C-alpha cells in the first residue's frame, strides 16, 4: 500500500510569499525566523534580570584592588597601562629568547638556500663527458673524431620538457624569496642585538655623522670607558 500511496501525484505546497502591497517590508518572516528572534529576545531579557538582581543584592562594603587599578571610559572598564609589568631582568631574558629564535630561523634559511642553490647549479651545468682516445696515425684520429661527434648527443634547452622548465622557474623564485627573507632576518637580528646592548648599564651616546669613521645608514653608539675591577 505504501508504494501505491507514493505513486499518486500530490500537490506541492509552496511557502507563502510577501504580498505585493507589503514588499517594502522585505521577505515574509517564517515560523523558524520568529523562533530564532524570540529566543534571542528572551535571552537578553534573562541577562538583564540577572544583572538587576546582582545590583539589588550587592554588598556596599565590597572592595578589591582591581577597583583602584581600572578606570571607566564611556561606560567600559579599562586597565591601566601595564608597560612596567615585567622587571628589566625578565625583559632581558625574553629578548634573549627572541634573539635565539630569530638566529635559529636564520641558520635554517641559509641551509635551505645552500641546498637549493647547489641543486639548481647541478641542473643548469650538465657535466661534460670527456674521453681520451689514442690513435696511431692521422687517418685513425680523423675516423675516431668523426665517430665521437656522430655518437655525441648533447641535450639542448629545447629538449627539456615544459614541466621541468616550470619546476626550475618555481625553484628560482623560491630561491629569491628565501634570500629576501634571510636579508630581512639578518636586519631584524642586528636590530635586536643593538636594542639588547642599549638596555645594558653604562653611559652611552649616539655619534654624529661627522664622528663616524665608516659612514653607514644605521645609528652608531659609543660607550663611555669604565674601569673594570
């Protein structure tokens, strides 16, 4: 019976659309849309009820130290500046760890560049196979030379497939990108070393351009000599 029931054609019930007179109000809201909107509304209502209860039963003598360490800006609590949250020793340790990570990445990139460059060098420069033949007279030497030229087949650039050419081009692009990354890492590492040295104790000053022996675009500092005990 179920197969016969399914064989009978039934009317396809379509959802009612927004009437033409109410097109300005947008798409007609369905029941599932109403349920979602009602749940969001009641959730906000429950939150407001809980906040009112907390405000009604709060302890007027309540105090904790975060009250004096925050300030209200446009009704929003914001913490004070935590720039001095860490001690100079902790800042020095974190900077040393960052320098170690940058140095590790720099060495890794250099090894990858060396490996990639050697691979591309071996692809571009094909080894030339040279054989030494010995002949007793000129006629035999001419015959050996003719046979060697006939049997030699040096692959040209046209014989290389398009896939290998694309891979080689991609490898060259990767090599250039890694070299740029190495230069950026070296610059970042030198800047971090300079910042770490500037945080150390001792009187120092920045040299003027006329005081620098070797002109450079980077700042140069000079420390006051101190007697070591």
